C-alpha cells in the first residue's frame, strides 16, 4: 500500500507538469497597439503575432456624434473618419484575430476626437502636412 501512494503522487505531478508545459508551448505572443491622440479624425494601430498572420479590426464606440467612416479599416495602420455636423469624443480599440478568425487579443479602449476638419492635437503630426523638401 505504501508503494501505491507515492506512485499516484508521481503520476499526478507528471500530468500537472506536462499540462503546464503544453499550455506554455502552445501560447504565442500577440502584440497590438492603437493611438488616437495624434490628431482628430484618425486612429493609428497595428498588430503582430509570432504564431502567424493576424487580422485586426478597429472598433468604435460613440454617442451623439455623426461619425462617418469612408473606408474599411481592416488591417490598415491608419483609420480615418469625420463628423460633418455633430463633432465630439469617441472611444476606439483593436480586435485581433488569428488565421481561423478566433479572437486572440483586444486592446484597451482609447479616447479619440471626431471633428468636421482635421485638428492637430498637442504633440501630434498631421497626415495632411506636406513632406519636407530636401
């Protein structure tokens, strides 16, 4: 009887270590960022995974503004929008999906500003600014 107890304990510990090792080996690093603080009417984002290609989509949340998104921003590092009549704040985040379209990462919500015309925010660069002449 004494021999069964240590054997059972070793089997349980081995199974636990195997499970921990398998979950660590299966997980892949997925990174994503989003920034809407550079200027109004634009968010910038990107995503990467060392497990393979990913798809990322912008998600916006807003109330009492008339945000218009003229283009599909899926997998785009820049997502532009504007508010022709009712400007105001909005929230944005990135949703990152793997090749099988499983959600693998979500960024935190970040604040943005939707206006009638592009406005440089403190410290931001305008996408409308011409390139410097060399």
